[in-house]
């Protein structure tokens, strides 16, 4: 019966009218009624608007942005794959709140669990994946807090994987924007964050459960790319919303809204303000060949160095687009060198102001040259 109700509710949520106006009232981005909010550029990390952005507040299910981020890192590193089979524990199956009704002992693919987390905010899916990636929920929470520290999320402490109410579990609009920005760097998550409706088959009886995205902006806002909603009685209505138009990619976070329409209205106003007044200029793309490093003692002397990630800057619409580039390369790295090692960086300046920086990495492992190869090079140079 619970699964039938879940399926019906998923459809109801999906077809409910938004009752939102996407017009920015008075073109004033400060008309934000949520307790806390921020507008951040994904490309540069530049903050365009903030209101109580560092207040430490309960994030509810927006917590799952970090859970998804760690899953994506495990996928990208090859530690796990989307086709891996995950056995569901009693602990995972016992989770309340939003769920996809996993049963203890059943086996699900990582793909199904990640879909459940991203689309339907599945608490049971979060616990199942935490146990699979880290061995236990406690170890996964340690990973969450370590990643928060790495991202300089100074307002944050995680106590669980899903945002269910618990003591000492808090973050801020600013920190949510930081982890949302990091999550959006992982291409693998895009299809899950932008899925409007889907279904999964769960349980030993193979029951079909309907999924509807809790983030209504996915259907109703042009260019929406994610990210996550949240609600508890303590946290009120929370949202991390992202959208991309052209090269401009923005994140609006709202926390502590009194109603669900209010959080969507606030996020919409902020995104509208950003797109109306700013534009991103892409300066290089991930894997663009930027420099060549010569290593006489390496198996291959000429090493291509590429941008580790996209680099863009945000400017006022119609603003100055004249930039200069400075490349710095580590001329004497210690060999051998693993693929993806930072061997330099490129800095972008507008006038004398540094406006962007990205690491340069090698595209394959670098090994020492053999004695015979070194000797041949010496002979070639003599000739």
C-alpha cells in the first residue's frame, strides 16, 4: 500500500501547477524572503548576491548534494561503476522520510540508487550508497566532512548522509553553493539532476515505484541543470537551484523559506537577476592543450599539459572582454609522474587584476627513459 501511495504522490507532484511567476519583481534581487540566500557563478565562484549567507542552518535533504558529490568522485576515479550491484542492508531499508522503499537483502545497481537519490531524494538510497562506498555510514560521514574541509566549507558539519533531523548537522547557503558548484563539475550527474519523471523497480516482488523530481525548476525554468530540494519542520523549505544559459552557469541557494513556492520564487528571482546582468566568458575548456613541457629524462620528451577543468570569468553584460594569459610550468618535476598531476597553471588577468586560474595536468603517466634511450639522445644531439 505504501508503494502505491508513493507512486500516486509522484504523479500528483509532477502535474501540480507551479503557481510561480518567473518575473523578477521590480528587477530587485534583494526581495528575497527566505531566511538565507546566495547567488554564485559556477565558472568563477564569484558571489553576485548574498543574504545571511554564512548563517549555520539545517539543510534538510540539500545535504544530499555532498552525498552525490562523493558518489560521483568514486565513479570518476573508477572505485565504483554505475553497473555495480549493491546489497541493501537492514539499516538502509529502515530509513524513513522520502524513500524508494528498498528492502533488506535485495540487490540494486548503483545507477538505480543514484537516480533515486537525485530525483526522489531517497534516504534509503543514501544509506545504501554510503555503506557501499565507505563501508559504513559513519565512515562516509567522515568523508563528507573531509570533503567539506577541502572545499573550504567553514560553516558546515555533517552528521548523516541524508539530512534527516539530528543534532550537530548544519551548513550555510554559502557552503551549499560551494558543494553544488563542485557537484556540477561531474558530467555523470547531469542526467540524474535533470530527470523530471522516471521509475525504479524495487523489492523482492519487483514493484515499480514512480519518481518525480522534487525540484520543479527542472521542468519550469529555462536552462535548469539541478540541484536539490529539502524540507523538514526545523529547516523549513530549502533549495539549491542551478541553471545554464549559453556559457553562463549560476547557482541560487535559498534556506529557511516558509513555503515551497517561496523558495522557488526566491531562487527564480536570483537566477533571473544573474542572467539579466552578467555573462560568462569562457577562457579555456577542460582538456584544452595549453603548454608543452620538455623532460629530457622522461620516456617521452615532449609532454602535453592540458587544463584540468573549464575556466571562465563573469563580467557585467557589455563589459570589457580583453584578457591576458600567463603560463607557469614546473620545469623539474620528479619522474615517474602519474596521469593528472598538476605540473603548472595558467593565470588570466584583466589589466593587472588576476581574474582566473586553472591547473595544468599531464594526460598520461610519465616514466623515466631507459639508459639506452638516454644514450641515443646524447648521440643524436652530437650528430
